[in-house]
C-alpha cells in the first residue's frame, strides 16, 4: 500500500504539470510565445504598394534623388562662382572634379561606420542626423561667394548626408516589409531613383530657362532651391 503512494503522487504531479501550461496560457498567453524587441517599422508588415508608409517613403526618395540629380550642373555652378568671386585666383577646370572627389571619399568613409551607427542608435536617429548634414551642405552652397575651403566643406557635408539618407531609406523599407517580399519592395523603392534621375536635370534646366539664360539669376536659385 505504501508503494502505491509514490505512484499516485507522481501521477498527480504529472497532471498538475500538464494543467499548468494551459492555465498559464489562459492568463498570460501562449507559453511558447517569445516577445520580440520593438522594431522600427509598423506593427503589421507592409503587404501592398499603396500602404501610406511605402508611398511616403517612395516620394521622399524620389525628391531626394531629384534634388541630387539637379546638381549635375555642379561644374558649371563652380565655374560661375569662380568668375564672380572677388579674389584674383585663377580658375582651373579640374576644380569641380577635385571638390567632388573629396565629397566621394568622405561619403565612402562614412558608409564604413553607418551600419554600426544604425545598429546602436536606430535608423530614425541616424536618418535625422544625415538629413541635417545634407541640409547643412546645401545651405553652405547657397551662401558661397568664393571657391575656398567652404566649397569643399559643403560638398563633404552634402555627399555624406546623401549617402546616409539613401542607406537609411533602404533599411527602413526592409524593416517594414515581410521577409518574403523585401526584394520586391526594395526594387520598387529603387525605381524612384530612375524617375528622379530624369526629373533632376529637367528641373535644373527649368531654372535656367526661367532666368532667360542670365546665369547671375539662375545659379543662386539653383544653389538655394534645387539642392535643398
């Protein structure tokens, strides 16, 4: 009779253990469910192109690429500043290329640490910082009166912010979309770049046409409006 007591106790304990998960599931939810950390995207993954998050991301990237493509006349703008500056420095045709080179090196260097910054601070904060850098570069362009060190500084800020904004936009979309459709939505977002590459030069030519060919009227609005 004493030997049957452990068996009965073991059976009772087994029944209690099997009942507890169901009880805990009713009180606290499924036992196997693991709470995932907060993500940067919406609660539900994007499942259609007409979702407001994707639409606004597409328009933001389109405007960014359009503004960048409008700076394709950067060499003409630098030459215009060199002709109208007060200094007696001689303008060299390789100056715009050298300025762009400094900006490109800075952008590539920033990309080496961009992924670590996003992992540590989040895509939203990094996106804001890169946007501020880009705007600072554009404002530097708008206030330039000579081809001095500020021209290099403005291009470095502009290119660094631009590279970070492109990266953050792509990271934002891939974090909002279901894993099986990431490639599709990233490709759709990239199509805004092709449209912006076509609209940007047209916007720059429109500013020139509105000024009726007067460069002293077209380039200041270009540096102030087109880039920003």
